[in-house]
């Protein structure tokens, strides 16, 4: 029997909302269930989600089971109102129609979101996942309850902050990402007390190795703000420009923000939907050697 359980009347696309690898170290899709291991203020927890029509059932195990169930509505986007976004642009209308049940998730735990974002600095998605899985397997803990084999709870930042920098090489993290990771862990107690998204976004960028890409990506995952624009990404500006104007040329953050201005209140939602839709300008030539990588910081 689960340690805590609840049913939420909410039509939602579970996998895009709780975005992660389908067979990740802390999130796993297994048949009709989506499993998620997390840290809560009360301790580690495993949550199992299933959906039937407009009802999502959440069962949870572990010391943090009640906290995980209480956080589930936000995690599933219950406070988001995607119906309020009704763009006139034909491409955006089509994307909204295709992903009409997707909501902006509010994961909470800004620290864990930052640690995951740091893993993705200046590397491919595959390398980011290797680093994140490595952290969970070496310094995370086994997920409580009847979780799928290999599901792990993200490491306690207090444990990670004592890890020597050179040991992070064992999970494929070079010194630059390693220093940023340890900088987050060193002030983790303060970070999770920053509950105002705008304030948290500014404060966290004072940490060594934390720039716009890491800060905005982690903040959007943690706070679920539909207007928060991801900055510093290698591909996002061109995707936005191509979708909204048809222009296949170069684009930077300033131009992207300008193009997103008419969608104030939903600018981050536009980016998320375009990402889910896989829209991108056509390639007419081989990409530069590092074009498959994300921007860092």
C-alpha cells in the first residue's frame, strides 16, 4: 500500500509535463505508469502517476510521500491555464492544437533543477544525461517503495558539496561544470528559500558558473512560469524566428525576445511548445562542429 495517495481531476499529458528521459535515473515510464523519485523537505519519495480520462491518480512511498502527493498538482500544471493562450499566428495555432493538454509544470526544488541544468552546460543532450545519471547512481539513493529497478533519488546537496572536484570526472563532468555544481551545493539552503522567481533568477546568476542559460532553464522547470524565456540557448532564437517569420537566417536572444513580445504572459510557453513540436529551420549545409551542443552558463 502507498504511504500517501490522491486523485486529481486534471486532463494532462504526463510525459511532456514531467519532462525527462523516458528511462531516466529519476523519472521512468513503465507501462501505464510514470514514476518519479524526488527529494522533499520531509525526505526522499517515490511518486507513481497514472491517468484515466480527466483524472490523474498519484501514489507515493517514502518519508516524503505526503509532500510528494501535495506537490503533485503543481508538478502536473494544475495552476497553469493553457486555454488562455490563443495565438493568431497560424503555425502557433497548429502547435497549440496539437499539444492542447500540455501544461507548464512547477517542479519546485530549485536546487535540483539547477544541478540538472548544470549537467547540460556546453554539452549534448546525451552527455548531459550521462552526467545526471552518473550523479544519481554514485551519490543519489535508491528510490523508496516498489519503484522500478534503478530509479534513484537525486543526491543531497550537502553530500555533493563535500565531493572533491576531481571525483566528478568519474561521472563525465569536467572541472568547469564541476565547479558550478559545487557552487550551487555550497549555498543550497539559501537557494530554496528564494521563492520569488524573478528574485531567484537574479540571485542565482551571481554564483560562479551560473549564467542565463542555466538560470532560466532551471527557473522555468522549478517555478513553471509560462512567461519565463529561456536565454543563451544555441537553437531557440532561430527556431522562434523561423516559426514566426519564416526567416532562416541567424538570430540572437535580443531578436528572439523582440519577436516574442506580442506573446507576453506566454513567451516561455511558446518556446516550450515549439520545442515539443520539433520545429526548426531547414538545414542547407552541414552544421558547425559544436552546433549540436547547448550554450553554457
